[in-house]
C-alpha cells in the first residue's frame, strides 16, 4: 500500500497556490493596463471633440473651413457601405459555412479549404484592398463606387463570418438534427428550421465582430482610391462615396488644430454608430438565445 506523504503534498499545494496567485495578479494587471489605455484614449477623444459635436456638424458637408465642415457625407457613405457589406458578407459567409459543415464530404480538399479560410482571417487588410483594386475597380470597371467599396470590405470580413458560422453550426446538438429527421423532415428543412435558428446567436456574434471591423477599416479603402474629400451624397450603388474612417483620416492630416478636434468628433460619431449596430445585433441574438 502506497502511503501519502502529507508534507510533500502541502509543499506542492503551497507552490501551486503561489503560482495561481501570481498568474491571477499578472492577468489582472494586464487587464487593468488595457482598460487604463482605453480610458485615456476615450477621455482624449471626448474632451477634444465633444464641443464640436452638434446638429450643424452632423448635417454639414465637408469643407475646407473648419467652422463649416461636417460629417454628413461620410456618415451617409458609411451607411451605404454597410448596406452592401452586411447582406453580401452574411449571405456568402453563412452559405459557405452551411455547405462546408452540412454538405461537403470530409476529404483532404475540404480540410484544405477550411484551413485556408481560417488563414485568410489573419491576412492584413491592405491585401484585400489590392484584390479589390484589381478585380472590382479595374477588371469590372466599378471605379471608386459604393459597390466596389462594399464588395472589397465584404472580402475582408468574409473569412471571419465563415469561421464563426462554422463553429456555431458545429455546436448545435446532434439530438436536434436526429429529432428533426425522426419527424420526417428533409436535410434542407432540418437546416433551415432547426440548425440555423439554434446557431443564430453564434453566427450573429461573428457577424457583429466582422461588421464592426468593416466599418472602421481604412487601409483597403485607401488602396482602392476612395476620395478623402467628397462634398456630395451617393444616389446609386455606382456613385462615389467617402466614409467616416476616410474623413477622420483626412482631418487628422490637416495642420490646423480645429480639424484635429473635428476628427475627434468624427470618432465619437463612429463609436455611436458602432454601438447602435452592435445593440441591434445583440437584441436579435438574445431573442434567439431565449428560444434555444
């Protein structure tokens, strides 16, 4: 019979508890440091830009005079951009995830595709800008239009949505599928009526992160040639646009301090737009979480 050495156990427990306390302290310090930096940035932005945030700023077009400049064209352009990115990326992303998880055969080709999709999620955004410039702007002759910008940003966030949707679909219990098949439902009916509703919370989580990245990205739009200064609004998908990140980038490059304050006000508008988008998606996600 093997006897337990209580002294050795107590000694090991003390070292493990000490390591646990040390690790907890390091993680807590890292979290507090990140929150401190975020707090400083938000304080800087709000104190510098809140005084310029009024109705005139929201309703005015860009101008070379700081007192007359506004964010209206960029705000409308961002809404147009999301109007293209959201349906295109969600439909293609969720559709691809459904095919890979429910229909594609488990072979080397499928595994190769899945690995490359995961790798694409980490590719620098400027690479997608070069792809959009080559395919949409030049090859398809769409120019610096709403459609070209929207399709370019859809390529950027598509891998994120695909990976998140795959994980959400994979997490649906097999019992739900088997119960649906047992009731006589076809594979497609099972996917539409059982799998997708149960996976929607996870899909929307990935969609929230993806669309939040799309609305705040600048590099791909700079590469495809979106204008920094645009004093008119788009009427169709083939019209030119500018968006909030581009307008903020333009103002931060001006030498006048007033334009820097306008950039801070533009950042506040962008944050509010992000909060509204995320809140709507979270409400939809919570609704489906209560059902499943």
